[in-house]
C-alpha cells in the first residue's frame, strides 16, 4: 500500500515537472506566437461599447452607479431604436483611422444583448429596433477587411439567477443581507446561460477573431473562475474557434491556454509586461474620454497628441492599443470621436510604417531625449518619434556605424547625417561613437514627426 502511495507521489511530482501549469489545451508556444501574429502586427484596434445604456448617456455602469432597479431600467429596453445605425460607416471610419480590428460589446454588465438570442427575451429583437445589430456589424466590418472581436460580459445585472455580489446594482454589506438577497437565485442556471450564449455568439456569425470576456473580481462577495466555470467555458471557446485570440479576464492566468494577452485598462505600462521573466502579449484599452459607453456630459477628452502618444508608446513596449468609441442611441459616433479618429487617421496615413509590424527597439539603441523608438524587425528600420521637436543638431548617441540612411517618414525627405564633431558642437557631450542628424529648423507640419533610420 505504502509503495503505491510513494509511486503516486513521485508520479505527481514528475507530471508537475513536465507540465508546470494546468492547461486548457496543448498548443505549443511557437504555435501560439503564430496564432497571434496578425494581431501583434496590427497594433491598433477599435473598441466599441454600445448598448441601451447609451440612452441615459451617463456611463455604461449607470445601472450600478445609480442603483437603478430592473423596473426603472426597463424604459431603455422599451425605447431602444438606433435608427441611424450604419456599421459600414463605422467600419470605414475605423479603417481610415488606421485601425485593423474592432471589438464590440455583444452584452455588457447590464445583461442586455445586442444580438438575437435563443436564451433570453432581453435582446435587441424585442426592442423597437428589432434587428440583430451584431450580425450587421460583423458583416460590415468583415467587408471592410477588418478583423472582428466580441466583448461579452461575464457579469449580468439582469439575469434572475445571477447572484448579487459586491459590484451588482443591489450590492449589500453583510453576509446575512447577501443570503437574503440571493435566496432562490441559482448560479448553476446562470453558468449554463453563460455557456449557451458564448456558444451562440461563436457559432452564428462565422469566424470571430477575438473574444473579450469581462471580467473577474474574486474575493469577498466577488466572483472568479469557479463562478463562471471558466475552465470549461474557455475549453469550449477553443474548440469552437481554435484561432480566436482571448483576453485574460476569466481568472485563468495560471492556466496554459486560459488566456492569450493581458489587458492594462486606462493606464500606460512602464515597460513590456512580463510573467516569470517572459515578455507577454498585451493590449491597453483606452477611452477618448472618461467613459466607455456614450456619456454626453463627460468632457475630459484626450487630444490628438495624447492619443498618438498612447499608440506610439504601446508599440514601443511591444503592445497594442484598443481605442474605444461609445456610439449614441441613434447609432452614430459622437462628433468628438469622429474628430479624434480623423486626426489620428491623418497621422497614420503618413506614419503607419512606424506602427504596423513594429515593436520595442533593440536595447543597443539609445533613446534620444523627448522621443519614442519603435522598430520593425523584418525591415530592420528604426523609428524615432519626436515628441518635442529639436533644434537642428540631433544627437544619436552610440549610433555610429549602425545607420545607412535617415529620412522623415511623412515625406521621405533625406535627413543628412554628419559626424558629431565640428566647431558648432563645442561644449556638447558628444563622443566619436555618436552621429548627428541635421534637422530642418522648422518642424514638419505633422503632429508628431518621425525619423526613419535604415540600419546597416
Ligand atoms: C471594465 C468595466 C467596463 C468596460 C471594461 C473595458 O471592466 O467594467 O465597463 O467595459 O472595463 O475594459
């Protein structure tokens, strides 16, 4: 008996050594890298938060923030009629802004479904609009050559069997209160609903390129992987759409295959995120202003320079940017979003070469003052984004022998390279390993000028 027990222990340890992580599927690291390749090359996508919360127009969390009851929230369901909805227009705008993919909310935390569902009446077919917004969206975005992704909320503030927790509109304080509130609620039923609906959206609309499950909040009165039955859910996702790219919010960070990329939200990472010393795929999601859903009176809109800064910085640390629009309840984009997208598009038209297919620059390249570097490992070109346009002599420390040619990206005009020495450089800290670029005195008429270096 003892011998078998020992054998069991040794066997378990051996397995743990061979398979250090729990796993959901057996994809190799190389295969994963390839599966994500189109997405890492794309670098820039559009997030779309659209639902019946666009009518109160004061944040997609309005039901929770104002503790609105189901009965009071019903009016938005009964009124929803986005008569000007034209997803082809949205897709064209995303494309013109330089975006390569888009992710739309199929269901947000309020539980309302923008798609036709067999599992609830609380879906768009039963609003005055009466058409499947998601179907039209997928068709329009695919037709414009964009990759398509679905956001699906794990939380559900409408489903009668979803138990009340600390972020629910009816959240309470004590265990006793929760016990009372949750009498008669059965999460098993909700878990099945979740699975059925995820299956529905992953089978009805053809290939779906990205899935954004949002989100987990384990701990007291919270919810995590077991509440969602996340392991089985993600296994199903992998079976239904083996090439899909999945975010990391189902609380399966320690499972191989449980996620593909990490999702810093509304903040700039200091450096390329790592786990156990390994750089991981990442995408920051950001709003134009302080809300994801349409928020009429929110005024803290980022300007063009800030938005471009977010994009360039993400790429310079090996990441993507998913930039959000919150369409109105008529189905149109906010004019402020239109303007921001158009301005970014103006810049991207001339500078996308420093974004697509680019990543963090090799460490050997010093980052000049007030600038951000990106690098294309295939073409071996280095891009210097000039955040604060310098005066004529621009020192590239330690670049000697590494650069064949320098030009502005927006007009392909040559930038002359000189040695760092000469009487005009007296007093500079330049060394003989440096190069000097002779920039025109007048800043080119683009928001952030980019120098393209063709390397030796
Ligand atoms: C958060 C919020 C949500 C938003 C999302 C986008 O999880 O709950 O409203 O959809 O972030 O990343």
